[in-house]
C-alpha cells in the first residue's frame, strides 16, 4: 500500500479488490494509465 505507485510500474498483474471481490484486473502500467484508477484509487 505504501509504495503502490512504484509497485504498479513493474507489476505484471494488478488487482483492485472491493468488498472482497476483484473489481478491476490489469497490468500495473495499465492501471496507472487509467485516469479513473488514478483519481479514485490512487489519489493522483
């Protein structure tokens, strides 16, 4: 959690889990490129 931005840069797979279920699945860079993910989940 503390270094999510750095981990996502190199992650082959990344998941967003909401209420115990996988809400979003993508590559780390794919999640970082998504404006919705950056705003809602990463606060960027």
